[in-house]
């Protein structure tokens, strides 16, 4: 099938636009984060206590609305309006981002994740979707512990690695629209790679939560540390739970992705497991996440230590994505570079 | 004395065993496993990248031998890696056996008795309602359908329900861990009873038969494979077709093959198959893969005595982008009964082959991997090839020691396109007839791989169950309000009914999110039985306690 250059041109333009829009959204999140009211550890502890004491829903639910809608409420403080704009901007960029991937797929008549550029872009898309889903869920009235406004402070930190990875994908890793090499012509690319993308995206998100957890814990242990920064983050329990629940949610998917890869390898390379560098590093990342889940169930390992392990897991995922594809020769050298 | 030594030793063993099977040890071993695998990703491995290791040796001549000695290029076969996973799996067994027993006992046991003080539970709410204790309990029972419920009469007209749910979580966890064990065993068995072989077959109707290891170019048997009793079948490669994009990237590979196996082997019927990348031929328990391709130039040599010999031998692709290939096609002169003389008059055509030739002066290179304008740049050598010495010789090259010792001499150097020829001084004519394609086939056999798949699926399912199911408990206690109980100690039921219902909940796993379910559940239990004072959820965000529990 010939490549539709027009469509692929649109895709590229959309991609560039996406990066710019995410960048703007990120800055907006950071504005809210930096100039919004700091959630002082004291106030937080108070609300925690009241929650324990019986008034769980005491946190004002000023922002129980769907993300993406900017409502010019005159009484809302300015930074919060920035936050609202940030969410709107995120949704907008997500749409453009999706457009970019879809047109890339249409231009080449195949899945839009056939090389490292497309793969990186798709992972970022998943991370942003995960972020918006979380924000949406949190805005439902049943969630009392943390409001979506409080959570929004994380937005910039989710978008930061996303923008970096996107930028890297669009520059160093960029590959022109082209058909799949024979090695990748299999329906398993739908199954294995999409599962890998979804799990990478969500795990990226979980890793960010764990990093922020570590920072917040430092502040909570000693409120004099990281006063300006730490006090604005959601409390450590929220962050810890966020990291844990996303990891738990995605771990079976990630396991499935590896197993699907093994099934594909059996059809493509003659064995289902051969310690190819990519296989090895996926194994390492998986074991780190298994460690994380164990750590959460082992006395003395919860909290910071578990968070460290989760961060190691993310590091292994990134290593797997970038280093193994680019630097180490193996059968997975499909980066298209 | 001896008794105490013995019991000391026993205690030591017991402690060691306890330590080995503790969660903490499992965690540390898992961690070590990940770290130990790291060099396997960072450094080239003998098993996957022989050339990579060789390169590493060239680049780091001092440190490479040390690393090699440590097994860093053979991580997954190294003693230390094996030690870690063996320990891990011993620990796993030691952990699983008692847990399975406990689980089975748990399955049969009644849910835990309702604690005295439900207000102490992480989740708690209560209400006073206008219905009787019986009604309250009935409502609660109805609501707790799907839970394992046990009822107890606590006296004084007070009854309580204890309910538990989420037993499948532990089952899933056990399935998951057992399946890990199973997968390890099956992979080990596959490595012992499997084999892998490679063979090059010319795509001109040549065939390969899996009748013995001698038919392979290379053969890697498992420990328990001696190369006899292979699954019998034959594969014939009729044609091979590659399509390229304009930039030289391959678009598709397709080998047109026929095969015989089982019955068709006996009655000599060939069945067709289109062999492609990602679509191996599955035969009699073996799989045949298309893993590569290349070119075999065809030369016809006309010897001075008029005898003709045609030969085509695969030349090795040196560059996978352009398929510039290198090789050696060897001839023995016909019509020379004298062995000695024949040995001294052997002929070798060595050099480069380009599917799409590009000459820079006389230097040949290739512009494109497809056959557009094939040419060879050859040296013709005459003399003693050394084939008869009995030593195996690479089919891609000549024995350089023969050249160095002067037994083999270059007699011509020429570039030829298809149809061109070259005449040696002694009258021998070498004609470049054309090119054939060859395919690399890989044959793999692993009698256990289906089991591996079964265990892998069990791993996913078990993990999913274990991670998504929450083990949780709920207790409902309904009793006459204090006043009512006192005025009617016999609990005859005639007293004005006012019942205090208390609900307590506990999530037994490290999984936040029970709060929501509990709020709904307790609301139903308390709310549907009439008026009630506002239920008070004592821990709207229960995580504070859960974390410490
Ligand atoms: C072969 C290495 C092992 C791997 C890859 C592994 C992996 C995992 C994973 C991914 C989980 C989380 C999913 C779940 O809860 O089912 C888990 C949980 C668990 N593992 Fe393992 N495990 C291993 C060995 C062990 C050993 C040796 C023990 C015993 C000491 C053990 C005890 C447990 C327990 C008790 C849980 C449940 C934790 C909870 O309730 O959240 N595991 N394991």
C-alpha cells in the first residue's frame, strides 16, 4: 500500500502542535501549582483529623465538574482559573495528539505504532488519558479524600515527562511514514504492542506519583523541608494510593503484554523466550514491579522503600524503551532509525 | 548433651527455613534477580550475540576476559543467576505449601466472630431503627448475598452477622505463584528436551530432510537430545521472493515450499506452503522458520580437457542493506584419476557478489539488495584447497594457510557480469551463468511449549484475580436498644421495638477503596430498616488506619 504523503504531513503538523499545546497546558498547571494556595501540612492534618472524626466530606467541593469545561466564575481565585484552563488545554492537546496518531496510521495503512517515534507518541497519549481519567474520577462526589482541584497540582508533573518524551520522539526518534518491515507484519502487533503501550503509559503515570510521594514525604516528615513545593502537593497517602492503584491495575496488562510478546516471538523468532536484550529488560522491569507489590505486603517496606522500587520499575521501563531500542543491538531494533 | 546439640541444630535449621521462606527474603531475592539480570541486558551475550561479544573483546581486551570469567556474557547460564532463582523458588515452595494449607482450612472455617467493639474497626457506622432485631438481621442478610455469612446469637436478644468476601483473591495469588513455578519447570524441561537447528537451502527445488543432524549446518541439542529419533519430515524450497521498497527496505519475504510429513512421507506426496516471516511451518512437533536469505552465484567452469562443471554455492551476505556478499565456490577438476594430481589442480572462485552492481574503478559494491544488475568481483585460485585434509572448512572462504604456504595461488582477478566469462592461461574458462537465491531455515523443537503457554495464562489470570479482588469483612450487630433490653429482659418481642444496628468493616488487604463499598453497604443495611439516626461513617478516609494495619 502506498503511503499517503498528504495525510502523513497533516500528522506531522498535528504532532508538532500537540507538543506545543501540552507545553502550554503544563505551564498553566505549574502556574496554578506555584501561585495557588499552598495546602499547608497543618491544614491538611486538620482535615485528615476531621475526616477521621466524622466529617469526611468536609472538603469544599467547589470543583466537582467535568474537566475541560472552563467556567468563568468571577469568584474563583485566579490561579484556580489557570488550573481549569490547564485541564481544558490538556483535553484539546489530547484531541490533536489523537488526530496525529490516527492520521499517521491512515497514511501508512497500518497500526500507528510501528516504530519508536510512533510508539513514544502513543505511550504519551496513554499517560495523558490516564491522567484525565483520574481527574474525572476524582471529581465525582463520592471521592472525598482529595478533590480534583487538589489533584490538579500533579498535572504539570505528569505532563513534564510526557512533553520530554514526546519531544524526544519527535526529534531524535522521528521516523518517516513507512510500511512495516516484514518482521512486524503480524496481527500480534495489535495485541502485544498496544498492551505494552498502555502499560508503559500508565506505569509512567504511577512512577510520577511515586516520585512526588517521595518529595511529599520529605516535607511531611519535616515541614520545614521543601516548604513551598511540598506543601502544595496532595498528601502522601493520596500519592501513595495513586501509585499503588495504578500499578495494581496495570500489572496484569503488563504481564499480558510480555506473554503476548513471547507468543509472537515463538512465531517470529523460533522460540518464545531467548533473553534477547529487549526481553531481558522487560523481565527486569516486571520483576521490579513484582518487588513493588511484595514490598507493599512486607512489614517495614511500605511507604518510601516501596516507592523507591516503583521508581526503579519506571527507570527499567524507560531503559527498555530508549536504551535497549537505540543503543543495544537485538532483534527488537525496529526503531526505524 | 548430644540432645541439645541436636536440638540446636534443629532450631538452626528451622530458623534458616523460616528466614528463607519469609516475605522479606522473597523480596530481597526478587530484587537480586532483577539486578542480576541487568548485565544480561547491558552486555552482549554469547547466546544471542556472538559477534557482539567478540566486538566487546576487541574493544575492551583487558576487562572482557575478566567479565567472561565471571559469566557476564552468559548471565542466564551463570552459577550466580541460577543460585538466585533456585533460592527464590525454594523460598516460594516453602511459602506456598503452608499458605495453601491455610487457605484450604480458611475455606472451611466460619467467618470470624464479630468483635466486641465494632467502633474500633476502620470502618464503622451505626443507627437506631424502629424495626425488630429479626427484621434488621433479615435485611442485612439479604443485602449480604454473595458474601459468606455466619450468624451468632450473642444473648440478650442481640444477634450478629459476620461476613467475609474475596476468598478468590488468595486463590488467585496461589494460582499465580504456582504457575510461576510451573513455568520455570516447563522452561527447564523445554531446554533439555528441545533442539534448534539451522540450515541453508537453495530456492531452486532443493530440499532439507529432518532425518539426522548431519543435514543441518548447525544443530544445538538440549541436554537430553542425542540427535537420533528426530521427527521425520522434508521441506523443499521451490522459489523465494522478496519485495523491496524503493529505499531498499524489505517489504515482504515469501518462500514457496512443499513439505512431506507423516503419511505423505510414505506415499511421497508434497503439500504446498507459503513460508513467511511470522508464519512458520508447523510440522510433526517441529517448527520451520524462514529467518534469512541470500544469493548463490552460479559458475560454469570449462576445463582444458573440455569437461564442464557447474556449481552454485551460497555466498554470505556481508551487508544486510545492500546484500553485498562474499564467498568461495570450489571445484575439483574432472577426468583426473590421479588423486595427487587432482588435489593439486583444484580451483576456487572467491570474491564479492553484488546484486545491483556499482563499480568505483574496479572496486565492486552494491547499490541495492534486489537482483537488478548482478556482478561478481572474483579472484581465481588454483592449487591445493586442502579439502581432503579432513578438517572442516568454511563453505564461505578458502583456507588461507594453503595460500600462505604457496600451495594455492591466485591465477586471475576479474569483474564479471552475468553472461561474461574469463579465460585462464591454461585454457580453463570460467563463466558467470547467473544467480540463485537461498533461504536460511531455522528448525525448532520444544515439546513443552504448550504447557508454558498454559502456565503463562494461569499467571495472568491468577495475577488479575489477586490484584483486583479485595478480601474484606463486614460485621453487623443488631440488638435491642439499651432501654428496651432492660425493660424486657426476656426478649419476648412485645416491648416497643427499637433496634441498634452497628456495622463494622475491615479490608484485609493492602488495597484502599473498601470505604466506598462499605458506605453503600452499611447505608443499605441501616437505611432500609426504617428510620434511623444519621449514619456516621467514622472514617470517611479510612486509609489512615489501613496503612498502619
Ligand atoms: C518467583 C518469584 C516471585 C514472584 C515473581 C512473585 C510475584 C508476586 C506478585 C507479582 C505479587 C502481587 C500479585 C498478587 O498479590 O498476587 C505477589 C504477591 C505475593 N507474593 Fe509473591 N512472588 C514470588 C515469590 C514469592 C515468595 C517466595 C513468597 C513467599 C515468601 C511470596 C509471597 C507472596 C505473597 C504473600 C503475596 C501477596 C501479597 C499481598 O497480599 O498483596 N511470593 N508475588
